[in-house]
């Protein structure tokens, strides 16, 4: 049994049926993670002993015929920004909480309740504030498909570990593209849900108006399974939605024939020509599955991007105000530079961005979803860049370079909409890349249906570990 | 268009911010971006009803038939 190619759902089934023990699965994941880390810088801290002890408990529970969850005994790993009882998360930087967490982040608690265990705390961009995988404190992450390329960030370690088959799924977060960019660059999938669909309680905050948490996985069935476990109201996150959680696993089998996929040709024309060709190839796959391409026309994309920054940067500056005042030298140059921008944004403009959000969402929904079920956009505007190309630290080109990387992702956070990232059909030895399917508010199920139909023609791949 | 522009002015001397001194070139780099964003805020504010509120986002996100 090649564990590196199994979905979490299949692995859970194999453990439940005693075809493999949780210890065997966990030992295999740990063994695979070591060379992956050596090559790609995927890990903040290994947790072998704790993981194996948890695996033994899972096996003992099975032997006792105790009730089990849908991820019973399955080894996972996540970027190191979630509270876990008794631990201090690194947040990818030099600055952390001073005391160990007294409770698990809600998303961690929900995965634990489902039976999952964790084998390591994984790399992320410093404070999850960067879209490339560069980290000037912990070292840059390297793409497993081509180690001179970026992984995308900030959920870099999660994407590396899933892409290389160490674990079948992982958690990420997304304030401007941090779930979608690493999934795209590493050739896997992620789902950023509607803002407030998944609780942020116990997660390192960056910008509360934009932050989302969600799954990264190789298989759509794991995206559906994990998203269903994570979604739903949480009293610890007052903003979390009280809407009922649909059966996302059922959505895997919903026919997509007749669904309309929106394309904005003018907005698409701003992407690199190679990326435009990849989007066309991916669209062909959905059309072959019975979908229909329709034209949409989006106004104000650049304005929405500006509003996103006016909303986000003062929130980040405020969150880090005390730290950067007292321990500014403990920050890497890129994050420190970007935080400073937030101190210069006029308060009136920050408020305008917050007050205009409802109006801008209404307009966008009318422009796009009056014509289609999902909007298709690139995730990266360009082929996945090299680490060297974007190694700009805090220099004068920083904001322009970052703006290009997140040109197609950041506005979606302001619009608060769900977005699924899927890999393009990959040719020869090309470095992977990916596209987004953006949905209506709280309509993640439609994105899951489309993703499953697409996956039937573009099956998951596993990245090399050496 | 509304004549009130909250965009920050030019700065010709170093300033100390959060314990770090920023020279005029650094400040100008930051302000060149902030001015662009502020222009957008000004343009958008002209379309924004007086009663618009930051909690409108929750109303806009309610699931709806389209």
C-alpha cells in the first residue's frame, strides 16, 4: 500500500478496517517528512514521540471497538500558527506568545475530535504575512517540484507536506491568498471558505476582517471532508456564521452539466500569456464535463485591491503595534517594512474601506453571479517565480512585486467570497500552477462539485521527495 | 467629487515611528502607495451612501437566489 498516494478518507478507511495501523501510517509519514524537510525547509518542529503516542492510543481505541471519527488515526500536519494545549506556536517568527496555550484552536479541536493526529508544526511565512514562502527568520521554503521556485505562502509547509504525500491534508490560513497560492505552486488543492464560515478562535490573528482558515489537500474528497468538519458556528469566534453546514461530501457527486463558468477576458488579459493558455486548458476540462463558458465583466478590480490594503494594513499594524515598538529588530526586513505601511494609512480611508465593503460585494455579485455559477481566475498572474526573483526583503520594489503575486487573490478576501484552487493540467516537467473557482457567499458546495468533476479528468499527483 | 482629501502630505525630514527612524526616501516610498490607495478611497466614497456601515458586509453575504 503506497500511503503517499492515499487520500485521508481512504487512509482512515484502511485504519478502520485494520489493513494498516495508525502507528504504521504515522511512522511512514514521519519517515517521509525528514527528507522533504531537508530539501524544502517544510518544518518548524518535529513531534515524532507525541504523534506516535497518539497513534498508539488510536490503535488501542480501535482494538477496544471505541467510537471513531472520520479521520481516526490519520496523521496530519499544519502550519505553526494554531493554538494547541501546552504549546507555544512559533507564528513563523522570533516573537511568540509568552505562555503555552490553555486550549486548542477550534479548528485543531475539531480535527482532533474527528480522530486526526499531528506529526509536526510546519513552516509558514513570518506571521503568515507574505504570499511567497520567503521567511527571513526561519529560512525560505523551497518548492518540491523545483527547489529554485517559491512554494507560495504563507501556508508553505502545509502545501509542501501535502504535495509530497507526507500527509494527505493540512490546515492553512488565507488573508490575501495564503491558502490558494501555495496550493497552486505545489500542484494541489485548497478551499478558502466564505469569510466567517470557519472559526478563527485560537488562530494567530493577522487581519480579522479578512482572515480565513481552510483545508489544503490532494483530493477533492478530503477538501470536502475537512471543510465539513471545520465549518460551522463557534461561540469562541463571535463573527462565525450561524448558517447550517451542508453535506459537502454529497456535493462531490452533484452533476455539473449546465453549470456556467464566468470568464472576464479583460481581467484575464492582465495575466502572463502562458497563464492565460493554462486557464484556457483548465476551462476546456470543465467544458468537457458539461459546463458552459460565459462572459462576465468585472468593474473596479484594481479599486477593490486598493480597498483591501486600506482595510488590511492598519489591522496588521495594530495587531503588531506593541511588538514592533519593543522588539522591532526581531522582525525580518520584509514583514517589518510591510507593517510600517499600515501606520501611514489615514484612519478615514481605513473606515471608507470598511464601510464600502457591503456595497462593493453587492455590485460584484450582480456583475458576476447574475450570469454564472462560478468565476474562473488564475491564482498566480505569472508562471511560478523563482525564490531569487522575489528575494526583495524590505527593498523599494517590495510592494509592487507582492502586488503582482496576489493580484488575482487579494481582492477575493475583501469580497469575502469562497475560492477553490485547483491545479492546471500539467505538461511534461513543468512546475505546477493553479486557478481559482470563486463562488457565491456560502456556496462552497458548488465549488466542490466543480472541483470533483475537474479532478475526474486531472487526477492528483505526488511531488518528488528527492 | 468631494474636496476633502485625507491623503498624507509629503515629508521632508526623518521621523521616528514605532522605535525606528525612517528617512525621507523610505517615507516617500510608503506614501507613494498610500496616496494611490487614498485616491481610490476618495473615489469610492463618492458612491457610498451616508448610511453605509462596516456591518453591511454581513447583510451582503446572506445567501440569495440569483
